[in-house]
């Protein structure tokens, strides 16, 4: 059973982009996958708590994926320079 709840706050796209960018920028180097930051941000935008937690998990996966790719690339580059 799917329950749809309407989001009450009308916030423009620009604050969402800024909060999303800052969340990813801070979360990726710290390795916290964004959940600690995204749930309060989504609650601020008016999302229900269960939707905020589920969305945060999906966002965390994307942040972790790109962070892992970045760290793999940096580590791989360091190994190649020092082993040749």
C-alpha cells in the first residue's frame, strides 16, 4: 500500500541545489554517506520522516559510489607513480 503525502513547503530549486551540493561536499570526504546531513535537510523541506530516511539512504549510496570512485582513482594513480 502506497501512501502519498503532499509536501507542504514551497522552496525554490536554488536552496535545494545549494543544500545538496554542501551535503555532498561535506559528506564524501568524511565518509558519513550523507545520512546524517540529508535527513534533517529533507525534514526542513517538509518531507515525512520515513520518506526522508529512505531518500537519504539512496542519496548516501550515490555519494558513497562517487567517493569510492574518486578515492580508487587517487590511490590507483599513487600506486602507478611509485611502482614504475
